[in-house]
C-alpha cells in the first residue's frame, strides 16, 4: 500500500447532530494534500479522526481508516497512540498556545522525541538543532535558549514545524498553519512545507480555508462543505476544470492583480449550515447560484478514477 | 456536566444555618439569656421541653444556638462584605497609579497578609474594642489584603483586553468602563473568594469569642459557649457538642460552596478555549 | 475642488520607554514605533496603510483616533490641532473617529448580549436617551449591515466571526462617525467571508461618505479598498501614492515583496 492515508466513508456525530458525512480521501506517499473549507466545514474534525485526536463526546464510524500503514479502526488505544506519536507530526490551529510559554524551547522541543523514540536528552537537542537549522533559523543554538514569547509568530510556527519533524514522521498534519501570520511570512512557511515535502518525502495534510494558498502548494486537494467533500482530485485538474459551483466560487474569490476596484468582490452570500447535515439533497442548495429543484432530493456522485477527479453535483 | 458535589453539599449545609437564623426571629423556644437554675444541666432529650438540654445556668441550649447564628452570620457576612468593598477600592486605586500602587499599597497588603488571621484579629480587637462591632472591623481588615490583591491583578489582566480598547474608542469614561466591563469580568472570582472567606471569617469570629475577645457574656455566641463548656467537659460533655457541630456546619458549608464555585469557574475557563 | 480634510497627521512620532533608571526615572532605552509619519485623509476617501507586523501601522491608527498620544507631532481634526480643542470639541472629535479591530469577538465584552453591546456607544455619547430610542437605531443599523434581528439576543461567543465583525461595524456606525479606522478587519475571517465584509464597507462608504483608514498586512486587500496607499516598514513610511500606481509600479523592494506574497 503506497498510500499514507486511506479514509473511506467517515461519519462523525455529536450526539444526534451529524458533523461530517460520507467523507473519503486518499493521500499518496510523498504527496501534499490540501483540505479546503470554511470554518465549520468539518475539515479539522476529519483530520483529527485520521490521527485519533477527536475530542471526547464525539462518535464516529468509517469503512476504513489507515494512517501511515496502520489500520486505525482495529488497533488498540495504546497501539494507536504509539503509532501516531511515532509516525505523525501534528501542528494544530492556534499555535500561539502550542508551545508552553514558561518553558524554554530547548526544554520542550524534544519531548515527543524522547518519549516516543526512547532517546536521551542530548540526542534530542542535537536533532533539534539540526532541524531548527533546516527550518530556516540561522542561529539554532540561540533559538533553543529562547522562551516562546521572545519569538515572532512566524518564528514560533517554524519551531512547531521543527518539533513535528523530530520523529521523522511519515505524515504531517498542518491545521491552518498560516492564519494569524503576515502574508510575507505565510509565504516563507508554505515554502518550508514544500521543501520538507520534496527533500524528506513526507506526506502532508494541509488544512486551510484559503484555496489560493492550497492551490500553489498542494498536489491534490479536497473541497469540503458542511461536512462533506464536494470535490476532490489533483490540484491542477480541479483548478483547470472545477465542476462544483462552490469550488468555482472559491476560485473566483482568490485575489489577483486583475481585481477591478469599482466592482464588488465575488461573494458567497449566507453561511454554512450547522444542523441538518444528513439530508439526502445537496447541502449547498441555499447558496448555490445554479441550484435546481432536483438538488433538494438527490445529489449525483461522479467519480473519475483515471483523472482522479470526484465531485458531488447534479450538474455535468 | 459532572454534578458538583461540593457545591450541593455546601448549599445544603449553609441552608441549614440560614434556616436556623430565620427561625431565630420567630420560633426561639426560650429567651437565650434567661437563667433557670433549677433546670440546669439537663441532658439533651428530644421529647422534653429542652431539646438540646440546658447549660450550667439553666439556659436553653437550642435557643442559645439559634441566637448565636445571628451573630455568626452578621459578623461573618458583614466583615467579608466590608473587607471586599474596601479591597475593591484599594485594588482599583493601586492599579491606577502603578508605581505608587504596586510599591506602597500592595506591599502594605503583603505585610498584613503575613500575619495569621487570628493573631491579626486579636491585635486589632484590642485596639478597636471588644464585642460584635469590634470583631467585624478587625476581621474585615484581615480580609482586605486578599481582595485588594485579587482585584489589582484582575484589573491588570483585563486592562489589555481588546474590548476595553473598543469601549475607550467610543468615548466611555474610566468610571463607566470600570462598572460596565471590569466589574462583570471580576465578579465570578470575587464571588468565589467571598464564599470561601466567609468560612474563614466565621472561624476567626468563633476563635475570638472563644478567647473572650468577641461577643461578651451573657450574650450567646458559639465560640463563647464552647469556651464556657470547657470547665464542665469531663462531667457534661454534651455542652460542647451543639456549638461545635454548629460551627463545623457553618464553616464547612461556606468553604464547600467556595470550592464548588471555584470548580465551576475553572471548568468554564477551559470550555471557552 | 478638493474634499475637506478630516484628519491630518503631521510628523507623528511614537516612542516607548523600555528601560528606566531605577531611581531617577530617566529614560535609558526606548523603542521607536513610528518615526515621523505625515499624511491626510479626505472626506469619503480611504487611506490604506500596509506593512508587516511591527511596522507601526496599528499605532498610527490609534494615534489618529485618539487612543494613544504621539510622543512628538500633531494630529489635526478639520484643521484644528486636537491638543487645542475644548472639552466639547474634543468629545466631538473622538465621536467622529471610530474603530474596527482584527478580532471581532475579542472587541466585544463576552458578558453582554449583542443588543446591549450595540447600545453602549449610544448611551455613552447621549445620542439615545434611553433603551427604547437606542433599540430603534440598533435595529436600523443591524439591517443595514445585513444581520438578522434575532442576533440581538445572542452573546458574541454564540455567533460566527463574520457575523460578529458585521456587528462591530454596526457598532462603529452608531455614532455617525466621519472616519473609521479599520485595523486588519478581515485578517481573522475565512476568505469567503472576507469578501462579504469588504463589500459591505465599500457600500457604506458610498452611502454615508465615510472615510476609512484601512490597515492590513495584505496589500491585495488594501489595494481593493484604498484610494491612496502608505507602505510602512519599521515605523517609517517608505512608499506612498495612489493605490493603482503603487501596485503597478512599486519602487521599493519591500513593496515588491508585499505584492508578491499577496498574489501568489
């Protein structure tokens, strides 16, 4: 199996309320997969289900979850935890709080490494220094001695990435890694992901609400809306030929120099629905410019395996 | 949501005391100070006229317990309220003049906090006066440092919040901002501290009365009753039981409420993240 | 005939003292956030300020709006130095300059519902005498910014970031300001919501002739919203001009870098 992640038919519920529905995705080895959607689309939950980090209180089912070679549905809890600890690097949203503010970088960056890989502190520091250099710090020794609050947002994010790399993971899950960063720093961070992916051949699951960001840095992508993947495929294919109206609108929204200042920006009016996600019809119907009556009852699923382009829509 | 056992138990206990307090105004079986020497040292007997018995002067113990609840609650709640108000004022002033505030006011507070409560109260009472109002003043002074430090640090925390900046931007005066925004932000912690402090205040009051520095005889006070029961302890141990249990229920009750509220506060915090 | 100039900033400089002598209080070290900035804002126009974090753009916004005082330099409101205004005139100036912040939920007190939050500026500035008068104005404003009136009974934590920012815009409009300082108003929102907010701001500007200072690190967004752009780096304005000009013919390397990052 050369795929890093295989997810089939994921269904996540909070009590009676469906949050994520019928979601499937594949991440090939060495691929960057972008999972795109608005807040509330379920992309973070999907990623957490893949790496066994769903918060308590949520229940989930799936036909298949294979993460970095291990079947997550049949494994025991301790086995899962160990496997994820050793093979997955996770960079969550709100990374401002990810690093302990009262502990120097050198005293926390090696925690996962020491625990999961059973190594000593000295080895951990050596590896940390090498990785900090790799993520772009010119003086890794100085950075190790800093407290997190002495670093800027972009620098902290690079520390998080270094920390995620400590265990030589097969998969990195980065949840909105560039939110709250300046656009110039965003670019640096994305190029770092690109470098890591090329040189170390690590698969990356990149979660973002910004299709423009994902477009330039991912090989494949999936567009999520209200808990379902509505379109997925190789990035180039999806961009050259977007089939789902939501994807089409998202593409239109990407800023470019050609924006005409006197025209209003393309909007997607309304907002994502939180409840009632397990209806048979299309969930985008309230906001879709091309909605038809049949969309209320039924949504056709198109899967083109040759081009690897799938989408859920009644339009051709 | 896990049921908060502390809070529920605390509320039950404090309700008992409050019920006793309320009843003391209408249903005291006897005048608590009325001596009745022929009936002295009657043992507690639920079927007799003196349910909890009588003391060495023939005074009905149940009535004395009920009367005592008035003092305890007056001093307990009164002193903490006074201490809180002064503490809020000092904390607010200290936060407004940072160098003066941190340097002088807070250091004085630190100094006061270095004294064990009962010691401080004893010292103050000798200066002020004995009796119920002296106790209230002495204990409230003891309470001031805790509240002023709490308010000071909460104000410093809240100052940097964005919505305070927003409030300034549409022209709210400092006073308006304080009452509209700072106070609601501080209330949860203040209320929690308030409850816990009542427990301490009651403890100190009963200690003062025990030592004869609080409420003076012949008036009934639980601490005094405990103190008076000492000389008869070997022969009539029941004299110590009623006041002892009353004290325990009150202090424990308020402390449990304080703990319970604190738990809710902490859980609410992490829920917001 | 040029429009009236609402705000004019002349040589604004802001320093923060980072180290003081222990006893004498004399300044030993200081940090300069803004190094001598001057610009003007006309009625109904938008001045965009773009730069990375730490460039001083937010500080300038706050100084112009009266939330901070400049260490040196002056701010003029309709030609009059704000330091020389009478108490009443000063209150009028502060009312005329309102703010929208980057974190919409953070800019609202979580202990109050939306209708109460929106009523606060009205009651503070005595535009409305009581809750009933305030309610009418609030309803009108909520509809204007595209919110459902049911939002009045919700707390900021119960509504989405986009809805909250609309409410913040409504709040800023309550007191009929001449100028709104928008400090990164869409940076914390999903891209699909950003468009909604920006369109709303533009509409309101056309309708009400409001001026904006539009602050952001994203030169693409700043370009769309602004008539003129100031590019800031390390506290100084390094380039300025008409928005189109700056974007098509950037002169500074820094400006070019900003443009590259925005339009990847």
